């Protein structure tokens, strides 16, 4: 399947800005093609200081969800409710997307949007704006995850909680969008200071100059050969880079974010068996991924 095209989408930038908007979303699932926004929050930052906040729940379409291992109807399934704390009852009185998204668009303005793994949030914002407002989200973005990986290479994983712990930033209330914005803001400001303590912004940008990666012929017949594979967070047994490199050796095509072409999504969760996706990629808990990966 062809890669999703998003005409008019803003650029992914690398910089160390003082003026920006931190953004975070909570959603009903991982694919912006098949899932929906349930919360959008943002912080407007000027000169490194938060000057304004925004947050809204968004009522998604009523749909089939899994509850206690069975399919029923609702807004969010058990996993999303447990992860975020957002319930059907909370969403029942939330504004519909066509009412909430103009407020989101107004707050974001033309600002650079900063977020942890921001590509996920940008895909949902773009697709939701296009679907309900008839126009795309055109803001440029800056991925906090890329900055954290480059400046904290000693960390085995770079989930927001790992980065916050390394920087001494409190992590209470994570997985609600506004709290995640505040955590990301605090981490970014510390990382920015760390980068500039080691040199200029130009020195920082040079750290991202591309190096040639090894090309592997792959292993025909391997479960990952020719398949698109993405990661959601770091693993316990391997670093993200190690896991991606071993999958590439098997012949996997690595996706930076989940798209309609993604065949497998590896998640840092317990489980020995693959979980077929109803409208998306097959979910591979860590042990299931390692079992399929084999001894490479």
C-alpha cells in the first residue's frame, strides 16, 4: 500500500526555539486513519516561559470497543481508559470534533509545535482537521524525542517518563494531555540548556548530520522480511536502535510512525503472542517480537 500523503503538511524542523507551542493528544488508538482524538492540550511558550494554556476533551464517534475481552459499543476501550483515565462518561458531554477543533486551530495559530514523538500528534491533528474542518494542520513541528535521543544517548529508552526521570522532572499525572505538555515543556527547557552548555545551536544541529546506515540484504522467509515495522516506545531487553537494527537485518522496513502500510507495531508490554489488529497493524508485545525476531 502507498504511503499516506498529507498535502500541505508542515515541515519537521530541528532547532532550539524560545517561542513555540507544546502540544499533546490522547486518542482512541494508534492509527490516525482508523482512530480518533479524545483530548488535545497545548502550552504557549514565549521567551521560554509558559504564557497561556489550552485543553479540551473531544467526543469521538460511538464505535465498537473491547471491554473485558469482548466487543461492545462505546467511545474508548479498556486499554485506553486505563492508560489515560478518560472514560465514556467524561466524553459523553465533551464537544464534538467539529466544535472542538476550531478552538484547537485558533490556539495553535502559526506556531512551531513541539511534542514528544510529535509525528504521532501531527498525524492525528492533520487528519482530524482535514476530516472535520476541510483543511489540514499546516504547522511546522519539532520532535522532542529526537532531541532527547541525541542529548541523552546513555539512556536505554527515551519514553517521556525515562527522559523526565533522567532530568529530574516530576512525572505525576502522565497520559493526560495537559500534564504531558507540562512534562515535555520542563524536559525541553532542560535539554535546551544542556545543548547550549556544550556549544552553540549550530554545534547542536551538526549532531544530526546523517551518517550512512548499513544496508542488509534481509532473510527471505523471515516473518519480518519485506514487512513494515514500527516501534511504540523503548523495549526492556534491547535499546530502540538495537531492536530496529536487528529487525532491519531480517529484512524489515522500518516506519517512523504507524501508517496504513505498517504490518507490525512493537510495544513495550508483556505478552508472548502477537495480537492481530482489527483495523491496523499486528501488535507485538516485546516477548512476541523477540520470538519472531529469532536469533540474529
